[in-house]
């Protein structure tokens, strides 16, 4: 009996491996993981070059990992097992108090270069220019971080950005203190399961921009606010902490300008998308609900406000933080053009010379701006 028990772990292990192998071949292969919000690896093509270079082995290992039976369970188990051992970080995401999942600070080694390029471009454009940066969630909501975490250096980074911009006559809208104060007072300015600011956070940024850009912000009570549940964002899908609760995601539609007043034209290669609304509510049916704002990431988006003929035309160079902010700005401009340097590879100087823009605005998060390698296309 004792001898049998001695070999029990080995027997269990062999049975487990055998069962998982059978399940791997027997179960249908999924193309998409809704919890991780990504397409799973396809079976790699075997060639002589891929075999001897080792690429086939790496790709096959990824394929096996992505299609392991009950993958969702094992990913979550691994995250919570490490968390129980005292490691609050899973795949670059901290499991924090109050249900927050927060990215650890990235190495922002491209920040100085990017800001210099953007400041020089703004100066050469001849347009009145401004930049607004979203602070990192970990900096703003530092009170919910685990005791063991990497330091967030937003204060140093923002001071460096401010100095470079001021030397080139580019206005800088600094949200640090306003966001920290709002968070301290109970306003949720960032999602708990996503790295973006909430509509509340975007509205605070909009009000700060109003002072700089010279218009009066629309009062909060003038918006029809629709709340949608079950929003799981990018930090949730990357972390494996599947037990955290979902966020709500909101659309704020101004009573001043209704959806019918707008014409939205999105150009993405040969594809064109048109809408009379700033909110693409069909995307709320998908796993990724954030594209409810202006349909998400695209190279070029044109917004015309037919109810506003003030001649003001704004060029926005941005990352995805702009998507929930620009609908607030749309009330105040006859036209807004948004371009995303990750996808827009045409000459931006030519775009400016061909249009009568009256202002240039950069909208980024500090984390994205510090790591983005596509800002260089502005040179």
C-alpha cells in the first residue's frame, strides 16, 4: 500500500499529461479568446528556413500554449497562484485594491525624443499648438497600488515635457493635480479593468482644455449620459485576474449638438466608414466595447459639425486616449481631423498645407508617448 502511494504523484502526472494530450487533439480549436480579446495562434507553416532558424519551434510552442484545453482556467490559476505567493504582478499588470488592474510603469526611453520631434513640428507648422497628456493610472491612483510595486515617475517626466514644449511655444495642459484630487475625492477618472481614462476623466481633461483653447466648456448637466455594463478592458484581458468585476462604460451626448448635426468620415486604407453619430453603439455588443468612441483606432477621422460654422478647424495628432475626449471637443469646432501616427503614413506637413487648420492639438498618455516609435514620422 505504501509503495502504491509512493508512486501516486507520478501516476497522477502521467494520467494528467495523457488526458490533456487527448483533449488537445479532440477539442475544436478556437480562433479567438474573448477573455484575452485577441486572436489565438494558428498552426505554423513548416519550411526548411523556419525549422533551422528555430522560428517553427517558437511558433509551435505558442500554438500549443494558446490551444491548451481549459486555457482560460489555467491562465487565471497561474495569476492567482503567484498572487497568493506574494507577487501582485501578472503579465505587467498589478492586482490592486478596490478592483483596480493597473499597468506597471513602462520604460519611457523614447519620451524626450518624441516630445522634441512634436515640439519642432508644431513650431514649424505655424499653428497655435497645445499638448495634453494623461498621467499614468498608477501615479494618479497610487493609494490602491500593492505595497510592492515599481515607482511611477510622472512628476519628473511631466516636468521634462513641460520644459521642452515651453521652449518651442507649445502650450502644455498638466492634469496631474486635478486628476489626483478628483481620485482622492472619489471620482473614478480611470477604468478599473482598462488603461484609458473614463468619460469622467475625459470630461475633466476637456474642461482643462477649454481654458487653454479659449472656449467655454459645456456644463456636465447638459449631457445625456447613457451607462453600459460589462466592460472588461485591456488590463483585464492581459492580467489573468478573471475574478475582478467589470466596469461601466458611458457615452455623453451633448444637448447642444445632437448626433444628426455631425458627419463622421473614417478613412482606413481603401475602406471608408461614415456615421452621423460620434458614438458607434454597435461596438457595445462586442467583447471590446471601447471602440464605441469614434470606432476605435483608425489612421484618419474627419468630424464635421454642421451646427457650428465658426470657421475653427482642429488637427488632432493622438493615441487612443483621444477617442473619448474628442466628442466633447466636437461641439466647439466646425471640423476636427484626427490622425494616428501608428497608422497614418502620409506627409502630415502636406495635410496641414492642404487644409485651413486653425489649431494643432496633441492628445496622448504619458506611457504611450514614452514608448511610441511612430511619432518619428512627423519629421
